[in-house]
C-alpha cells in the first residue's frame, strides 16, 4: 500500500522540478536592451512617456513590454484607477534594476577617470632607481589619482615570473630586450658618476685611472640575476674593479658609509645628484668611458591593454623623464615588445 504513494510523491516532485526548469530564463536569449526599457517602463509607468524617454516609438515600447511580460511570466504593469501600477514582481525588479544596470554599464564602459578610481598598483623597483623615479612620480599620482595606492617591492629573484602571475604590476630596471610575453618601455638614459666624501684625499690628487683603481669600492648586493636591480658591473670587464669591495644592502647605506670613509661608489649620475643633495659627498666623473645606463619599464602582456595599467605606465614615463614633471606633463616614448 505504501509503494504507490511513494511513487506518486516522487512523480509530483519531478513535475515541480521540470516546471521550475522551464520557467528559468535562458540568459543567452535575453536582450539586455530590454532591461533598459524595463527600467524606463517601471519608472514612468506609462508606455508613451517611457517611449519618449528612450527615444523610441510607442508601438516599439509596447512590443518591449510584451516581451518583458513573457520573459518574467508576469504582467509587470496593470491598469489601476490612476493609470498603470506595478505588480509585486515589478516592485522587486524596480529595486534590483539600478544596481544591476550600474554593474553592466561599468562593465562595458570604456571611459576612465583616474581621480575617481580606488585601486592599488605594485611596482618592483630597486632602491637606487626608486630615488630617481618615486620622488617625481608620487606627487603626480597624488594630484591625478588621489585614491591610488602604490606599493613598492624590492627587485628579487623571479621578477619576471611575478609579473606573469600578477603578483606585481610593473618592474623598473635594466633590461635590454623584453623576453617573449613581456613588453618594455625605455624610461631614461644616464651616465655614471663617482661619489666620494667631500674632503676625500683623492680629490687633492690628479684624477686618473691609477688614482681611481687604487681606491676601495663600495658595491651594492644584487638579489636578482635578471639584471633589474643592477647598479654597475662594467668595471669588472675593464679590470678596474676592486677585488674585495665592501658589499652593502642598498645604495643609501653605501652612501652613508662612503660619507664617513675613503670608499668610492659608482652610481648613475641622477642617483648621485639625488644623494649628494642629502649627504656631504662630491660627484666626480669616472676617469674611464663607461657604457650608458638605461632604465626601462617592464610588464607582462596580460596587462598590456588594461586601461588603468596603460595610464600608470604613461605617468611613470613622464615622471622618469628629465625636466619638469607636473601632472599635466605629457609622456613621450614608445612601448615595444
């Protein structure tokens, strides 16, 4: 006796599930324009006024209402004593539509206003390159994008991998050519300079290769073999490098050390100028010709067309370029693969 009842119960449940599946709309068949028309219809509760608001004819808006009724299986608007009134389903839709349409509009909107954006960007940059770029970049960003948070990371092993995975957004460093899958934009060229304490005995002597080679050098340790954070290694090729340099963790530590010792530090000229403005140091040209120092901006192709990323790249390029660097300064230079 119990078995047929159980079978009948299962059958009823099955019919209910099938009915629900039939009632669920197929998203692929939904015309998003209908949602915009629904917004107007629920707002004006008048087909003619909604049509005028949308710039459509009254018959076209009537057809849209008919399609919407079929889509939601509800009358949506019915006649009342004072005109059309919303059904309970229409009341629920009226509450949901503003946020839904706002999300859709933001999703497809191509406009970009940095001042209104709230976002974060992570830049891998060594300390000596940060001395050149960040003091000029951050005031620009504070003016143009006050809600942008910049996070800097030291250039460590695996910078390219971290760019590819999105752990960092951009890297500033020395790299001659972008590997496959990465892009590069030249930021600036620089020449090298020597930093010594302002009363160094070598400054009283003839400044030549012999004097230069006889000095003890400070050297910046590099945590990456990808050359991003390199300061300079050309002296090794010239046979002028100190065989036992004093190795320190960063360029500012090295600068403080040489200000109190007879060590010498070879750094890019723009870095030397920035440091000498803070410490009692002298800037001297190297007595040998050293290859130019080129700094580039590196990123992965995954973010190449992203509007926020592209805007930030342009701002970094403008800040890194010698000369005035106000918020209205336009950046120059091409981005290359």
